[in-house]
């Protein structure tokens, strides 16, 4: 109990620290296309709620089963945690070295029947089982005696004791129970706690776009758990940031010492990205498949290459058409025509790009297992680089 109590204290402390807002892409002056919603977050899509559970404890040498711990769980509810009404959904994989459970039923049925949870690679099973038990405890499985939750992952083994299995079902429940609308905490939180993006510190990021009235006035929101990419291809607003900021790569403390040259367990081409796309536009599952695919273009704008060891898996859902999954009778559904869908594609690309940037800007330098340090993207040097290429907004 003493160990667990100490861990919980660290969780509370970490959560308080992460609640301190850091500059986001628009604060820095990065020129971005499109009009964001008021929160510039996935929660700009009415009804969407997000919750995190962050686990941080220990330091120094890795001892499997003890730590250091740098991990967590993030949960996204399409209609809020109090709703059991499914949403039309679809998924897409750009490169499949990763996992997103429940997607065969999403593909078959066209619906997402609960939250999307995101964690580390070796905690998918416990989180999946916890989601089912959470629904049983909430007495949500009256009509259906089975559940196939959607749980996705990226690998945080460079900073976290991933083989120590520190995520518990109680942690998953805490992420689910904490889900709320409003501003979304980004960076080193939830499932993104121990993640690395373009060899900078990565994690959770979000953004949104609101279409013009002539295009329907719909909202598209994106949340990413970014843990992918080499440094050199990194581009922000078209600027080759990865070629301009070539230092600050992962190292072993004390960095800049002979010991820092020891092998670091974060290969430069190893990693993944999970992307959740939400919209209030009335899209059916075949159209949402098209929307999910466009998230790949947002990753490409950032220099993402979908490398061989990367798990780049995306899911998209629409909060329109409530009660479309009724058990009997004729469901009446609405859908926009394919001739009207291109502005939603553009919004998805733009929001994905900004969500990745926001994840890196919110993340803070972290030292984890075996004293490996991953540096945050320095805001001041990013501004200098953008200014050098005449790409900094005043």
C-alpha cells in the first residue's frame, strides 16, 4: 500500500504540473490554415469528452516491475461518458506495426460502440478488459452481453518500464471517469506521458477546424498520441525544422558527458501515431473511412514517413445521427453528399497537422528509465527557425 500511495501522490502532483498551460501553435506564431473552434480541440465537437490518467514515479536505473514509470491512459468518448448511443465510425491504418482493438467490428458494423482508449503497447489488454468491466459496473450491457472496446497503443519503452505492467484497471477507470468536455490537457499526460515525437518529447495533442457557413458550418476535431518520426524530415509550416535543430536528441544523463554516448533505447525510426478524428457533420461509415485516410496527409505535412516499424492507425467518427443503431424498425439517417465532403477532408488535414505540433509544444523535457532524457521542442529556437524562413506570424 505504501508504494501505491506514493505513486498516487506523484500522479496528483504530475496532474497539477501538467495543468499549467504551455504555448500552443498559434501562441508561438506558426502560420496555420483554417479557422479553429473556440477551444481548438477535439472537444469543440459537441458532446466529445476526454479524460487522462497519468502515471509518473521513480528515477534512475530501470528495474522491471519497479520503474521508473512514465505512462498512462487517455479516453475519448464521442457522446460523453453518460451516453450509450453508438456513433457511425471507420478506421484506417497507414502502417500496421501497431494495435487498435475492436476495429474488425467497427469495420463490419459501421459503428463505434463506446470510447476510444489509448495507452502503451503492453497495456492494451488490461485497458481493454477494464473498459468492459467499467460498462458492466455502469449496467450498460443490459441488451448486449458482449463488448468489443477500441483500445489503441504506442510504445513508450524508451522512457517507461513498459514490461513492468504498471497500468491497472483502476487507472483505466480513472481515465474514463475523469472524461470531460472543455479544454484538453496536452503533452506529457495520459497515454502520451512517455512518448517521443520526431526525437523530441511527444505525447497528446489536439486541434479543431470549423467550416465556413457555405460549407455547412461543421466542426472537425482531432486528437493525436504522437510517438513517431525521425528528426531530419520534420517540417513545421513547411520549414525544415528537423534540419535546423539537429541537437537535443535523446541522450543518457548526464548528457554531454562520456556516459551520454551509451546506447539509448529509442531508435530514431521507431514509433507510432494514433489519431482520433471527430466531426458533427452527418457522415456515414464509408465516408468516415475517407475522412480517416486524410489524417495521413496531416502526418505527411509534418514529414512523417510511415516507416516500417511505425504503427500509424486512425479512427474517425460522427456525432450526427443519434439513435441510428436502433435494434428494430427503420432508422432514419442523414448524410452530406460526396460533392460536399472535400472541405471536411481539408479540415482534417489541417487539424491533424496542428494537433501534432501542439503535442510537441505542450510536452516538456523528460528523464525516464536508465536516465534517458528526451528534450522538448524549444519554443525560442522554433521561432528563430520560422523567422529565418519568413514563416513566423507577428
